């Protein structure tokens, strides 16, 4: 056995020589970034070998391609490509930019007024003892009392409730609390009066992060919020690599389900600790997520989501008992779960939840709702109808496929300003730390600044001539690059740059989103000038500078006062469905109203996409504000 030490977390393991290092790290719950799911394609899982370097397997082809000679010289390896050597001790450092954690999460969401009408309610009753004169069954006495005292007719006592009834009556000396679901079924009985302890859980399962909201079902108040990385991340950073992992075997699918439930359980424990309540007093859970995440959470095969026409196994909302899941959830044993409905394979329950949240402010007038992520979902609401599409915007705005890209974590550059004269850079990081990379909102700012200062042209090409004016513009291994932060300013001992290749990736992402907007508007027969509101939701959205996004042409140019950035609206939608039966019904109605539009089948897609590859767009007249800005700058 080899003693393996991971630094700086100091996590240790006794491992059999030959064990894959990435697998070992996953087993220790170390979140090593592994965008390709360990397939040797992304190069994100690199680790520094401190001790035992010489005994490792030879460099793989992937390592020779993905690690620079300098990195190899310094001892970097790809953790997915190496095995634990046969040595007494093997020490590895996981660089901070590789170990995921401390996400800046959007868990506040919106507060939307809503009438409180949860499906689960508690009723306290005092049951008399059976006598010779009153020899009704315990069940009959309970049902009669609930009808008489609380007006609840036609109730049914569940098998689990029946099992709990005698001991609850005994322990509570006749006083019992019935937990009733949907005014129709007694799902559990507790001894004594526990009416004040009635909680529900709303969960937003994102590809990257999970947010949990603990809600007091008596008041509808949010009592605790917790969030964490989706523990499935080490098995693939995006939906596609996670589906590929799940399809390798039934065990893999189970593993993904198990780890996500474990992750939720940890958050439940954390939330309950904050509030001082017991997980057993959580009686209902409402879950949203993209269609793939919901399939994995429910243990449904995501196979058909991988191939056109990308059909989900289930589309309608699904109600089930928590105990039916193969891995237990930290809630009451008889708790009920509700998974919100989806629209299609790539427009999921999270999108329905976003629409549900925005429902109170819905008017007859057309509005666009963008939920930006690896897959950007766009909804055009117009009157009673809605049209939705999904565009593969890729992970570039979430920090992947960008040389120094990273998620919105502590140390990520989130804001960038460039002086048009000196081309000097002013940046701001999350948490005020020394930068270790740049996240999506920083990248959007940088692109807007590149465009407005002439560092990059409208076709996305960097202006290499500026190398004569500033050392920040220089030739790197991937062509021209611009230095955002010098190595002495960073925590990674190297400059943080945006390269020409990064711009190409971002250009494709923004082109996908913009062309999606344009084609959806065309399909819906709505002109850009008719849009009265543009809503930007999602983890990325909350920190996005709407002006920068507009300058680069991420979406049509509409007045900034009509752009609303709403953060995690999906989590808010899940909470609404938790505390309101009506909201749940509305979610089902919305899912029926929304028509899915397959962008790939639009004959104009390629043309629109090509036009959208320009910053902000091929025809500058469609972006009068940016046009004016560029003219002002060119005139000095
Ligand atoms: S290269 Fe190792 S996880 Fe992608």
C-alpha cells in the first residue's frame, strides 16, 4: 500500500499501487476539476507531484499535448492519467485553481408574493380511549376527530401512519399530530403536539452547483439556505460528459444518483443545524434542475437525452415518496417529493421554475427570458403563449475552454476595466483575493472593453499592432494574447491572459445566444423593438454587467432599463412550488403552454449564427448604442 497525501487539504489515503489518482481524489471527496470526466481531453485536472515523481507511469499522449514543457519540467501531471506508484509515500499538491470550492453562488433569488398553501400540513388532535360504548377503531376515531375539529373529510390513513398510530397515542397520552398531504392522506403520525415543526425543502440541482432552501411550511418563510458544488462534477463537468459516464454502466448511473443525494443530505444537515430543527421534520421536497440533472437525481436513464431528438423519459411533474429512492434523503421517512415538469430534453424543470417566478410580472407584452449557462435556455413570452429554445452556448462563459477561465469562485476576476489611452487594466476579484483566473462576468467585461478600446476588432481579431504601445499585447503560444493581470499580481505565479483562442470560444458562445434570441423572435413573429423586457437569469447572470453583455451583442440591443438580472430564479420557483399548490398547478400549465422550438432545424440558423459571430453583430445598425460608442471612441 502507498500512503497518498493530497496538499493543501491534507487528505490522506492508503491506496493500492496502480489506483488512478483522479478516482482516488474523488473517493476522498476532493473536487478536482475534471471537465472531460477523466478522459484526458480537457487538461483541467492537473496536479503538482511533490514526492514520487520519478516512479510514475510515463507521460501519456494526452499529457504531452495538454501540459506545456515548462509544466512538465515543474512536475505537473494530469491526475486522470497517472496511477499511484508503488512507494511508501506519494505526495500531491492540488493547485487552488484546480480544486473547486468556495463558489460564489446565487442563492438569494427573488422574493415573489404568494398565498401560502403548502400541500403538507400538521393537525393536532386529542383522541379519547376506546370504551365498550365507543369501540370504533383507532383509525375511525382519528378520522372522525379530524373531520369534526378541522373539517377534513375523505381522509385516508396510510399504511405507515397506521403503523405509527398506536405508539404515538400511547407516547402522546392521546395527543397526536397528523401529517396530512394534499388534504387527502395521512402520511405520518407523531406523538404529542409537533405542529410548530413543519418544514419543506426546495432544491435547485444545477450542473455545477446545488442550492437548498429550507422553508417553514407554517409561515412560508425561508429559514436557511445552503449551497455546494454538485458532487457529480468530478464525473464530468458538463451534461454531455456526465451522460456519457452514466451510460457506461448501471453502477455509474447509481453512483451519480447516490452522490447527488449525499450532497443534498449534507446541505440538509447544515441547514437544520442553522435553524435548530430536525431533518425528520422535513415532510416535502420540491426539486428543479435541467432535464439531465433531474433524470440523474431520479435515477432515470439519460440515454435518450444524448441523441436527437433528445426526448426525456418523463416530462410532466413527478410526485413520489422519498423512501422510493434507492438512497435515503435526510427527511422524514414518509416525506413526499415533487419534481417540477420540463418542456423538453434541453428545456428543463429549472426553466419552468424561472418562468413560474417571473409569472407575477408577466404581461401581455412580449418579453425574453434568458437562463444563461452551458446550455442557454431562451423563452419568448407573448400574451398567453410561450416559445422556448435551447442553445449550446458551451461552458466558455462559465470559465471552461478559456485559458485562465474559472467558475465564479473566490479569486476569480469578475470585473475588468481598461483605460482607452494607456490600455492599463483595473480589475476586481471575488472576495478581494489575489486573482487565480477569470470568470464569466469578467470575461464579458473584458470583451466589451477590448471592443471599445480597439484591442480587438468587430471580427474578434486582436490588434497585434498594439504590441508597440503596451507590453500587455504580446504573442503567446496560441497567437496574440492580452495580459489582464501580471504574474506578481496573481496567486498562480503566472500572468492571467485572454488569448485569441479564448476570444474565438467566447465568440461562438455569444453567437449561439444571440442567434437563439433572433431566431426565436422571428419564429414568434415578434420584432426586437417590441420586446418590453429582457430577463437574465442563472448563476452567471447575477454578476453579469448587462451593459457589457449588450455591447458585445450577447442579446439584442434593448434599453438597459428594460434588462432585469434576476440571479437564481429557478430556486425561487422551486420554493414557490413548495409552499403553494396553486404554483405547482401553474408550473404544470406553463409546461403545457410552452412550445419547444428546435433551433438546429431553422434554415436561417447558420446565417444568423455567422452574423452573430461579429461583435456586436455583422450589421452594426442593429446595435445603434454600440455603434455610437464605437464612433465616439474612434473620433477620439
Ligand atoms: S484531462 Fe483529466 S479530467 Fe480532463
